[in-house]
C-alpha cells in the first residue's frame, strides 16, 4: 500500500486508518478514502472531504458511515467521522 498524497493535519493517523482498512479488506472504503481531497483530525472527530460526488454519496450512506466510524474508532481513537461536501 503506497502513501496517499492528500492534504490533512495528521498523516500518521490517516495512514494508520488506511492500513487498517487494507488489512481488513475494506476495499470499497479504502478506495474512496485514498481519493479524498482532504481530511482533518480535530479533537475526537475526523472530517473527510471526498474526492468527488460519487464518493460523497457512498460515504454518506448510513451503512458505509457506520463501518467507517468503527474502523476510525479502532485505528485512530476518534469518536465521530463527519463527511464534508466540497466547497463551491
């Protein structure tokens, strides 16, 4: 698994999450997070801005978001994951 070239404030935690998804074969989530435009860890929340409208729609689905929150809690010790839409 190669390093992701994305903008964020904690590449170590981000890569830990990506590694966890890779290890658990969560390839749908992994692919979408690799394409993320940006991420930001703030207090106990991880904010993710998806790379495109399709990824936004996928990550906002309840099932995908719940799954992502579980992996983020385990790997990064965050309480919540919030998906942000791109700023126009």
